[in-house]
């Protein structure tokens, strides 16, 4: 930093630093694959976000998840199991409520009058709704437990907020039964798909790269070197806007 601050123009020096930093990891195919995955993840977030910041966020998470596999890992595992259970319950609830729309519901039964058929249909509908309420209550409890796990200090507030939002979309299963069933019939599939996407993204973020000691050491060096480069960009060094933007845009990205 002291050397850079003494330069009249630090552009050339910083442009030389970038390939030197990349050499720390470029010789390892697995680390190259990890950084390519990191870049792809940052692109999927959307143009409204600074991709360099997004890459740094995912890099931080990957370092934490692969270097610290104690309490945080145990909580993550419990949360993942619960999320899978929540998804199973949501799918079961959809299947159960689908039977309410089944025109064949009373097809294989004989009735002596339309009154008897209507009574039987009302009874069957009530039974299906009772089962749906039971599944809905179990789903709510499962979501509550998952939210509690996500609230642990080691985990991200974003995860907790997403789960809380999903829970708030569901009507109280112990309230108006018809309202609960109607919501699931209209919006249940969208909600369940959102949950499935959330789980998929979470699993992708928590991907276990199983780095060996040498790879971990190289990643830490690469990370520290990029932190130094970022510090140079925010310092009083004389850097042209074009070079500052170029380095920022390619930070944590291997250049071809």
C-alpha cells in the first residue's frame, strides 16, 4: 500500500497485480471450477446488484462453510432436513386438496337418492378438509422450526427473512377451513414451487467443495490478495476511473 501511494499513477502497477493474484489458484482445476461457479452465481442475481459484491458474498460463505464445519454445519444440516420435510408436506397438501376437485370422488359408490349422495359428498369433503388442516398445521410447525434454525447467528438474515415471508403467505390452517383450502387450490402450486426453488438455491450455495488443505490455503491467500487489491481501489492512490472499474469488474474472476 505504501509503495502504491507513492506512485504518481498506480494503473500499471495494479494491472500487473491482477494476473499475479490469479496465479495463486489458476493451476488447480478444482479452484478454477469453483471461481467459475462463483461468477455464474453472481450473474444469476441480476444486473441490479454489483456482481463483484455478490461474488465476494458467495466467496465468504463458501470459505465459512468449507473451513468451519462445526456448529454452523450442524445447524445447516438440520435446516436442510426440515426444509425437505416442509416441501414433502406442501406436496402432500396439494395432492390432498386436488381430490376435492376430482369429479370421480363418488363415482364408485351407489346412492338411493340425491340427498344421500349430497350428504356423502359433504362428509367426504369434510374428511378431506380435516386431513388438509392436519397437514397444514404440520407444515406450519415445520416452517416455524426451520425459521428458528435460520435465526441462529451463524446463518444469514436473508434466509430467515425469505422463510418468514413464505410463512406469512399461508392462511392460518386453524382458522377458516374453506379460506385455507381455497388459498391452496389457487396459490399452493406457486408457493410450493417458490419453496422448491429456495431449497435448490440454498443447496447450491451450500455446495460442499471438499477442498484439501493445500486448496484451502491457496483460497485463503487468493482471498487475502483480493482484499488488498480492493483496499488499493478505495485508497487515495492515483488510479484512473477506467482501470478502477476494470479491476473491480474482474475481481474474484479468473481472466483468460
